[in-house]
C-alpha cells in the first residue's frame, strides 16, 4: 500500500489541529525568547532541508507535565517541548534534535510507516477522511503518525539530520554531546521521545563514524565565514 504525499500531509494537518487544541494554553507566544530561539534554528535547517516551500509552523510548548520531546508532523508542523531545551544546552544541541526530526519528513518516513499499517485500520481512516465524517478519529491519526520508526528509518534520520545541521553551519560534533546527555537523562527518567528511538549508545557510535563526512560538509558550506559574521553581530549563542 502506497501513501501519497498529499494524504500524508492531510493527516499531518489533522493531527496539527488536534495538538493546537490540546496545547492551546501552554504554547508560548512567537516572540517569547525560547520560541524565537527555536524559530531561528529551524529557519537555518529549513533552508537546507529541500522542503523550504512547506507551510512551516513552529511551536514551543511550555508544559511542566510533558516530558522532554520534539517532533515534526508531515507538512512542516514543528512542536518542541520546553523541557528538552536544558538538555540541548545550546543552538547546536537544539539543531541536533530538530534536524533529526526534520530528516524523518525529508525521507517521508511518516508515509512509509503508514504504508505498513494494517489495511483495515488505514482504510477506515481514509474513508472517514474522504467522506468528511464528523466522527472523532484523532486517536487513529495519532497511532498512524506516532508509530515507532524502524531501526533503518532512525539510522537514516540520524545520517540525514547530521549532514543537514552541518550544511546549516551548526557544529556536528555537538550531536555526540547531545545524545550523551540524553542517555544520562534516560537513566534517570522514562522519556516519550526515547521510547520511539534506539539505544543512544548505538546512535553515538554511528554518528562518530559519520563525523568526518559531517565536518567535510560543514567546511564546504563556508561556515567559518558565516559563523564569524554571525558572531560579529551577536546572532549566535
């Protein structure tokens, strides 16, 4: 079963509206410093994502009851929970998690996961969507979009994300530091984000193997000149 890109984005838009209602009281204003920081990092990643024409929407959720998490829905709808920001520490750490999640959409992993869904479940959802049914099937959409990615998908997202953040002039070496911090947090508390991701030990090993390619990608993007310019105008943290 093949899921079209259009249907994938329609389901993403549906889930997006559900999440806006769910977090309507905890989404930070666009001019909040934390929201501005996330927006600035995402803008740089979007430019190198091959998906710049999507209608990107970026939200930071400030909810103390939510565990550290971040995700990107089909269609470019980004949600970052403020509890993950201290783990990120800086823009390079934030770029690590955001580039990974964006990479899932670049590779269309949502559609790939949906194509593996039992036909009766997907068929029922598709019929309701096409007929404009008033029945609330948000839980079904959530199941489709939040299914854990396969190990291959995660590896692809790690690789694409690492090169993406490098091309956007973030420091790829900080990715190893970020996942190391995530590993420490994982030992102390269960995290929804990590429940759908592989062992961070394995991830760190893979990223370390890819690091020469990532550094080369960064060097080819004239990042040293760009970084010096940004530092001169106080645009980096």
